[in-house]
């Protein structure tokens, strides 16, 4: 049975591209992500090369490990704009910080955002 095609890319191709893109955004190696998922690095490599689609259970684990909705992992990532990329970079910056440091960073971003909003000219 052929893979469903949307926008010229099959489901497996979209999944592979999204998996690889998100892993790199989070600054994870294939070995890092494979360890988090409890699979061999070669298994993860096969997913990223669009050789295999994972089971539904594995998809759920991947989405959790990558901190993204499963639909986005399978969907058309070309719809993500620069705002989404910026959001993902901020989220990735929190990875590996303890709770107190995360709170400090979140408070700092909130204060900085308020300052930038005040500075922006109103239309």
C-alpha cells in the first residue's frame, strides 16, 4: 500500500524531516534521542532516513521527548513560520535547566518582553 501523499511528500517523508529538524532544534544527537527513547541509534537513523514509520506507541514517546504534538511530528512542517522557530529555540534553551533556573529564565523573558512592548510604537 502506498503512503498517503500531501503537498508532494509522503507521510513517512514528512515524519522523517520533522523528526530530524526537531531533534536538531533541541541540539540533540541521534544517540541522545535514541537513549531517551530506549532504542538503538540505528533505529532512530532508520526513522530519520524515512526507512520505517514507528508504532503509535513509539510516536507518542517521540512527541513527548521532543516536546511537540504528535500531529506536528507527522504534519507539514513547512507551515511553521519564524515565530514558531523562535518559540522552539526558547523552549530548547530551557532543556537541561533545573526548576529554579527555568523560573529565573521565564521571569527574565517576561520582563524583557514587557520592556520591548512598551518600546514599540503604537499604531
